C-alpha cells in the first residue's frame, strides 16, 4: 500500500473513532450502592448536577426492598440477592432523600447533586 493511501486510511479510521467517542462521554455515570442489613452504603451519594446517573443497587439482604424517593420521582423494587439499576434524570443542585420503603426506619439516604 502506498504511503498516501495508508495516510488516507488512517485519517478515515481516526474520523470513525472520533465520531464514536462523543457517545461514550454521554453514557451515564454508574454508582454502586449496597443495601445490607436494611441500610444503604453509601448513605450519602454525590452526583454531578445536570447529568443522568445510574445507581446500581445490590440488595445483599434475603428480603426485597423498594428504593423509593418522591424527591427523585423514582420507585424500584429490588429482590433479595439481586441487583437493580435506578436511573436518575439530570438533577439540579440540591439534596434528594431516598429510603428503602419496606425498612424505612433504617434504610435511608440522600443523593446530593453538585
């Protein structure tokens, strides 16, 4: 292959990679959260304001619980021993409390968008 053809092929390859890269930057941030002994860890979750986020909640308890937040406008039941994704819309700066609906006395936390 001539040098000019190789150079042109390299430019096309670079253009294809560059076109795909913005999609990677738009993927939501995924934050692991553990529910164990009817408590969330971490109980205080910091997220970037204005960006979508996924909370990947691993329920290590034997019983189900419901991730519930009127402030976040989300409810999701996560079975015992399972993982569930809680998708959060882009949030304005602020504090957004959440709880485990079935054990609200101990399963509490807050999302802080900054």
